[in-house]
C-alpha cells in the first residue's frame, strides 16, 4: 500500500513530480477513497495541471459531498480557468458547509466581481470583514467592488483601511491610486502611484497610470515620459504602447504614434483597443480606407466593441457613405445604449440624408442621457429647423440653442445657429447680436460676418453692411459667402459691375453645389439690373440646372385630380360647415410671385389688419384630418367623414392659433400662396373668411419663379416646362373653385394694382369689410418683417418694371410658352 505521509513529505519538499506516480497508484488501489483523490488534486495543482485538479475535486465531492476543502479547491481551479460561474457555485457550497471559511469568502468576492456580480462581491467582502476586521485583503477587495459600483468615496475608505493595516502593500496603494483617478482627483492619484514607486520603482502599471493622469490633464510631454518609463520596466506592456501612441498622435507626431501601435499589434494582433486606436491615428492622418479597415478589425475581434463601431461610423461618415455609417452607429448603440455620444453621432449622419425627424429623436435621446451635452442641444436646434413644420419648432429650437450656450458659453456654432433661427422670424436685432458674439468668440468668422451683412441689408442699413464686407473682400476674395453677400449688397450701392467681376473671379474649387446655385442666381439678378438679359438668363438657367430633378408629372396630375374629384358642389352641400361666423381670416392665395406679398403689405398697413405672412398652419391641419375625422380615407376624401362636432373643433382651434398672432387685430392675413389647393376645406371651416386671389401675367409669374430660388416644396420651380405644366393645373383648379365653391373670392390682378394702387387698395379693404385708411398708400413705410423673396420690393413704392418683364427674355422662353399653351412636358435640359 502507498504511504500517504510519504506523499505529503514529497509535496512539502517540492517534489510533486515524484509524488504524482504514488498518487495515481493510491487512487488505483483505493478508487473510493476521497482522501486519495484530494491528495492527487493537490499534487496536480503544484504541477499546474488545472484541468486535472478540477477532475479530482469533482471525484472527491462525488465520494464525499461535504468535503469543504475539495469544494474550495474546485473553486480555485475553475476560477483560474476562467470558469467563473462554476467557481462561484463551488465557493458557495464550501461556505454552506463552513460559513466561517474566510478564504472562501475572499475568493468568492473576487470571482463575483469578475463575473459582474458587484452586489454579491460587496456582500462577500463585508461578511469576511465582519468576521476578520483586520483582513486587509478583504478591505481592498471591497474597495475594488465599490469602485465598479460607482461608489468612489466608499472605495477610498476601504483602500485607506487596507493601507492602514498593511502600509507597505504595493497593491493597496495602487488600488487607491485607481480610485482617485476614477474620481478625477489627479493629484491624489499621482501621490498614490508615487507611493507605489517609492516601494517598487520598477512597478510598470504605476508609471502607466501616471501617464494616464498626465494625459487627462493635458500634460502630454509628461505623459509620454511616464509611458516610456513604464515600457522601460516592462517592454512588452501592450496597453502602455497603445496609450503612448495615442498621446504622440495628440502631440502631432502621428508617424511615431503609428510605430508604437504597430509594435503593440505585433505582440498581440487580437487586442481590439490597439486596432481601435490605430484606426483613430490613421483617420487623423487622412488615411481613411486604412482607418476603416482597422475599425472593422476591432469589431471582427470583439463584435460588441461599441467604441469600435462608433469610430467605424465616424470614418464611414467622413468617407461619404452615410448609410454604412448609420448602421455602424446603430451597432454602437445596441452594445452601449446609455452612451449619449453615439446618439448624437447617429443624428449627425441622419441629417445629410434628409431624415430630420429621426435626427430630432436621436438628439433628444442624447440629451436625455446627458442633459449637460451642449453639442447635442445645438444639434437638436439645427434638426428642429429642418423638419417640414420647422416654423412651429422655432420656440423649441431657441430653447435648445439657449441651453447649448448656457452649458458652453464659448460654443461659437450655437450663437451662429441661434442667429440663423431668429433671422427668418424677423428678430433682426437679436440675430445681429448673436452673429456679433460669434465673431467675438471666433474673430474672422466669415459665415457670421456674412450673416450680419444679410441682416443689415434686410434692414436697409447698407453702409453698415458695406463696412463689414469691405475688409473681407480684401482678405478673403474667394469666399463664396462673402462675394455672394456683396452681390446682394451691390444692388443698393450701384456697384453691380464690380460685384459681377468678383463673382466671376471667385474660385469654385471645393464650393458646394448649393453655393454655386446661389452664385448663379445673384449673378442673374445683377445682369438683369444692368439690362444684360441674355447673360442674366444664362446664369438663372445654370443655377436651375444644378437643382435636382424632382418634378413628377403623374404625381402632379394625381394631386390636382384628387382635389377636384373629392370636392364637388354636391359633396360640399352635404358636408357640415363650421358654425363659426368669424371674419378674422383673410387668405391671400395664388401662384408664388403673383403679387401676394404686395397685397399683404398694403392690407397690413391698415391698423385693423395683421399680416401674419406665409403660414403653414392650413397644410399641417389638413394633414391631420384623416385621423381627426376617424376616416379610412386620406385627405381630401376624408372630408366625407367629417362631423359637425369635429369640424367646429378643428376650425375653432385654428382660429385661436390665428388670433394669438395679434389678439387685438380684427383681421389676420395668411399669404401662403399654395393655400389655393385647400379652398374647398377652407370653405367648410371658415365660411365667412375672405379669399383674395392674386393673379399676374402667367409668363411673368413663371419666369419670376424661375429667377428665384425656392425650397424643395416647389418641385416645379427649377424647370420651365414643369412651371408651365403646373401653372395650367393651377389655372384649371382655380376656375373649378369659381364654378364649385360659394366662399367669397376677390380676384386681384398684379397689373391692376400697379396701374391703380389706390383704387385696388380701396376695393380690397371694402371686400374685407373695413373702412379706407390712407396709410395703405404708404405701405412701403410700414416697419414689418417680410420673409419672402419680395422683401425688398415691398420696401419701395409701386413700380412698373415687373410688368411685361417676360418680353426681355422672350427668345429663351419657348419651352415655357409651349407648356403654358398646352404642350407636352419634357424634363429640363
């Protein structure tokens, strides 16, 4: 028989290799003897054969389920093998058998923390401390778990107690340094790491973390020195190489940075953070394709590496592949749904795709997660002003910009964007102050200076605008915003020819299509004023050709036929009309550029009329009627399901909103031209409203639209053939309304207003049920914001230059004239 004492003696003498055959012999001779298997487990542990340790311990507890030591050793072995759940279960069983087993409590706290079971780790350490208050390791483990829990202050207390009990322990001083570092208490962290180095100058992790503290505080040379010290002690310290590389990159030495990160990857090509940082360095160097490859390698190694997905998205966004970038940002969010930056980045890639509503949601989520995120507040403001109903979002956008500025008073972009939000609302003075603040924070900020010029031009302060522009024309003559701004201003200074020379000389390299279009339109305007009509048309045509092809004949046909089909005289007679008798609304309708702004300016000069401008309220309201009328049909067919109660509710809601623009006004005008499409609905909701239909020579109307850059809602505006085609539809629908509807409509022709301003003004006021007021003759003196392309014209007395304007361009208008006369539509060319 094998002598167990001899085996113990061999093990104690470090002769585990000699002991192993004896253990195997003992297990063969006594396979049901738990002690034999337990001894063999101990010998295997000395030899580093952890799988055998696990096998032997399992055999022991199979033979003797209450063998505390075997359960404990099973926990130790499985913990070393990374089999944490089995390790935790083994320690729990050992403690169930022997609740005072301090080693099991200590190891359970470590294994639970590694498994992410922080509360259980804390409880295990506290149980041990209650049994052994002087157990320094227990206090240290408690501190580590508390640190992971986010309770840094309590963690520091635990590390402090561990150090008090064992003041020379390197580990406890080092852990204390990590806690201070986590709490952004850099100086105290440095002191703790130096306490480690005092005891062990070769402690590479302390040098590494000193580097991290120095880097966080912007002391890059000190950080580089510390990382190099760490590597001199531990030459294969991969994490130190990676951090050194990042710091060198931040210092502008990308080539050295790349050398160190590549060296780290030579040592460990499966280290995702090294690939991630390599991608960041390459992106900074402009090596985009290589950066994308590096970030893809990150998520290939570790598919849940949220930072890698985020960085891949940023690289793809810079590379002009927004759809791929969006997918990457969504992966980042999937793996880290509480990171505000990722939602902010997602919003940034949705914006250029025109998905503004989704971008708003992304920015709002970023703000929910990080209410102090100034950049997300600024971006939210921008997104709110891009959605279809942007005017309704002005108040929320303003609050967003104010939040951004409050949180980061030097955020230049927030001042600039806030100014561009106020400008179209007519808040010119406030907008000017914001643009000036942006320039104060960023001297020479050309876009903000150019916006100042635009506001001053709108206010008629041409000399002030010129003073801003003159130095920019010298210092930055190729800036497209500067020269276009000067082009607008030159019209008031009689310097059109000088402006045209600058516009022609201006380099177009790197200039966006949008800005090139602006250049063509202002050049067309200047050539027109100089009576160089062929050159003017050439530029108007070039600008319109750059606009995307959007006009759709079938959709246009469907829209107009649906409107007339859904609103017939018989149907209107059967439908409930709102019971209100309000004469508050005046709807000024017609094609754009048909004189609607002039008509509203004349009316708004009357003390009882408030000119509200182009309101989107009617179109937003019609978009809700299907739901509000509980109909299965889209608008306008949903009108068949209207009830008296719902019609009154919708009408009263709109009237309240309208009255809020000016509570004391007897009449409020809405000059959204395309409300002509909704006259059937307006008749049902506001039976006593007044409709003023503005008309102008069709060719003059169409070329005036063509010579003015419109937003994406006017899909016909950049195509002469489409303009003629759309105009024919408009004319037919207006004639249909005359034959079908009973609501009061006054036809006002632009040419008649020009020929007899007083007579037509009296006629309009009489139609609106108001007495004559001489101030309507001086409409151009009314201090009122006009945010349409006619803002400049309504500041001047009546002029005749726009009547029969088309004849100056007749040789270029065959396509338009043919389309107006009923010719087939052909795409622009």
